[in-house]
C-alpha cells in the first residue's frame, strides 16, 4: 500500500461525508503511529470545518483539536498536547461536567500533565473529571474507577495519601454493593486500597485488606492465579 496523499485545503470538498471520511483517515493514521501524516490531515480538516462555518465553540471543532493533541502525544510532545487539550476542555465547558466528551478530554488532559510531571495540574484535571463521572456514570463505572486510580496516584505524589484512601474506600463500598465482593472489579479495587494504606505507612490496615483479597481471589480464581501470586 502506498502513502496516503493529504490534499490541500481547497481540495477538501465542504460536505459532511467527505469531512467524516478524512477524519476516519486521520484516525487510521494515528492507529498506525503515522502521527506526522495524521497531524497534517487534522490541521487541514480544521481549516475545512472553519471554511464551512464551524465555530471554535462547536463540538466538532473541539473533537478535531483533540485528535491534534493525540498526534502530539504520539510524537512525545506532551506539553504541546496539554496546551491543545486545555483548549479542547474550554471549548466543551459550556455543557458542564455531565458532558461525556468533555469528561474524556479532561481525563486525557490529566494524562498529558502527568507526562509533563505537572502533578498539580494533573490532579486538578483528574479531580474535575472524577466529580463529573461520578455524577454522570456512577461510582462503579469503569471510566470512573480509571479516573480514581489517576487521582490517587497524583494525591500520593502530592503527599495526600489519605484523600486517595478515602476515594478508594468509597469505590469499594459502591462496587461491593452493586457487583458483590466476589466480582473481579471489587477485588481489584480492594487490592488498590490495601496498597494505598501501605503507601501511607499504615501497614497493619494494609495487611488486613490484602489478606482479605487473597481469600477472595482463592475462592474465585484459585491459589495459583496470577493475581493471587502478585498479591503474595
């Protein structure tokens, strides 16, 4: 297969179908780590959208900006990615935290700040995302739990381990009540809680929790499971 030739701005037909097609091409390029070519596609796509009247406050504009940020992440330029993602979040801020697209961009903004080792801004982005996902998705949803893990990691670096422990305790209670204590998600969160206590030098509490994890894992997956061995 030969290289994909990126057309000039004037060659972009200003119709929705063609623009969606080039967005798909850009995503394919990103998926094959061809970030330079993808970046070229998305920059021209942004120009094309502006030429047909799309405004910077429109969702589609923010979505293309987010693709551009993904290109910068793939190239290892996390500071530039964070700048672009920050713009994305501001573009979608109007719908509020209950907008799922906005929350996803907040999450990726936090990831970029973590790569930049800016733990303060990373914590702020993840915390805003966590609050929104709690309201929109619930405290047992995988996306919420993913964000909690990042909040806890940032809190630990910022010497706020007990805040992370509080969040993980709340997650364990919510997941257990809805999924049961034998569910893999509950066992995983319980293990994270035990590790968080250990990180806060609360070793007795950590030991009790991790021993409980071993018992639950043994009853679900057996004593020779990978997870059981990792906790040991």
